[in-house]
C-alpha cells in the first residue's frame, strides 16, 4: 500500500520545480492557492478580450467590411474612455458598499460584468444597422445611437469590473504575496488579449455578417462565464457590511484625504504623463515598420508578440524587485528610462535602415511600460493605505486609462499633420520623408517620459531617504488586508 500511495519521483520533482518554471507561481500562498488565484484572475482575461474587440478587430471590420466612416469609428472606439474618469468613484463605492449579503466587491464586479455582457450582446446588431446592412426601413440615427450605447456599456462594465476586481485581489492576497499578485493579474490581461487576437482573427478570416454576430456574442457569453468563475466563492461575507444605516464617508471627503497625502498628486501626474508616453505609439508601430522599414505583414504582426514579451519581462522583474522590498517609485522611474532608450532605438531605426534596432526598441517599449505600470500602481496603493484600496486603484486606473486613450488618438492626429506638412516641404527639404510624422510622435513621447521623470523624481529621493533608515522595506506587501 505504501508503494501505491507514495508519489512517483517524477511527480515529486515536478512539484518542486513548478514554482521556478511557472511565472509568478510564487504568488500563491496557503491562504490564496495558485488555482484560486488563477481563477480570480479570469476577470482580467475577459477585460483583455473586450480590449481586443474594441481597439483591434472592430476597428478594422467597421471601416473595411462595414464601410463606416473612419471619423465615426474613432468616436465609437473612444466612447469607453468616458467611463475611465469615474474609476476612482467606483473604487470608493466598492470600499464602502453595504448590502444584506455582506459583500462589497462582488456586487460591483457583477454589475460591471452584466453591463459588459449587455453591450457586447447588442453590439453586432447595432453595427449592422449603422452600416445600413438591414432588410427593413432605416430609422435616422438609430445605428449611431445603438452603437454608441453598446460601446459605452462595454466601457463602463469593463472599468467597473476591473477596478473592483483588482481591489478584491488585494483584499484576498496576504501581505507578503501582494508584490507578485499584481503583476500576475496583468500577465493574465495579456493572456486574454493574445488568446482573443488568435481566436477572433481566425474566426473572422472568412467574414460574414452572421459570423460577426456569432463572434461578438460569443465574447459576451465568454465574459459572463469567465467573470462568474472568477467570483465564485472568493469574497467572504462580512456581517459588518450588512448594516445599511452604518456611517459611510462621502466620496468628496475621502478623495480630499487621499489627495492630501504627501506625493499623491505628484504620483498621479507622473502616472498620466507616463501612460500617455507609452500609449501614443500604439497604433503607429506596425505602420512604421511596414511603411518606413519595408517589413512584411508577417514581420509587423510579430511586433505584438515582441511588445508582449518585453512587457512580461518587465512584470517579472518588477515583481521580483517589489518582493525584495524595492521602492515602487524607483521601479517606475527605471521603466521611464527604459522607454527613453526604446523610442530612441525606434527613431534611429529609420536612418540606419535597421529592422533589428526597431525590434529591440519594440521589446524595450514593452519592458519599460511593464515596469512603469506595476511601479505606479504599487505606489498608488501604498498611498491608499487606511483609506480604502479601491479608491487608490480607481484613481490610478482613471488617470492611466484616460491619459492613454487621449494620447492614442492624439498620436494618430500628430503623425498625419506633421507627415503631410513634411511631405509638402513645409518643414524644410531635409525633412521631406514619410518617417518625419512618425518621428515627431516618438520624440514627443521621449519628452513626456522626461517630464515623467521630473514628476516622479522627488518621490524617489524621498523614498530613498526613508529606506536609508533602519526600518523594514515598504511596498505593496505592506498594504492592509
């Protein structure tokens, strides 16, 4: 019987090696095992699926297959950003929520899930009406209104579910594991985006209106299932949260207290500047590789994998550094420095005609962005200590998403305007090149990154002064449970 019940040597060896082979496997603890943690992170997968649909697939389908004007498409894609500034309010509400069931995070994640599901469920029909592909009579502006409602519902639901979900993960994770839990959650966001890109791209290879309906509504059902699995038996019911008459601080008072914390405003400014710097090029990298460096479609498609690979490396190194007690402001600053080097490589790839330098810059963009995102998020949560981590996460998310979205749209406008002026000779004969418009955007991103370093620099110095004292290191691992 002993031989039958004893584990095989290979199995025992695999169990010992697993934490070293699986990225962020050491984030698992006795209180939050790896299986439960990965299940909780499924809400990030559903957000990744929605992001791919909104910013990638539907962008192309609406313009090419459905014939929707590009300007109207840009407005629709930007509508989810309307909900981004309210993430701080959502986080505060989830911090102070009272219900008869004793939950505070679950209701907001579920409400966000239902809004995201509703938006995706009606979206394909709204897009078909918008394109005029209907059998019945056309109602004026019905397609525009329906499509705007669908995109807005998806945006509100996505921001609500992600804000409350990140706060729930921080509630559940024990102190010492939190520096590795946050990067793991963002790895799962990348996993969702990559998986959705592959599945949706393969499914819509042979486009038809019915196939579009099936894909988008399949994504709606997937978001419902993924978030339902993520929530199942995660948040414990607390009797203290069932009292409807218990005092709850107003959002204005809580926000003032949070903003009054030393370094809070400076950190949010740095977050906005850095998010804008790393996001302005999102829609320009592949066209730059194809138009300026003459890379093929397959080669430019690989840029997404290179960017994601660099981001994963950044997440891993940030998690390791935070686990060792490193200052999150310094990690974010290192990410900004890596971004300066990255965009310099991308700019010089054109005059040197070096695809290898361009690819190296792409990896560095992902690497710097990963370090910066984890560092600023960790620092923001530290500022929210004792005031509710939902508010801190919401404030960070509101600034980050709004700045990134605005920069994304502005990058395309700047590239077109500068490129047209350069090709017309308005900037001088030396700049008559299609690369000038792209280079202008990349140079603005470098300037924004230097501004980010100026904003976050005093926080790094302050943190260094504190860590010079004989005290224990402070980071995400020190946040309250």
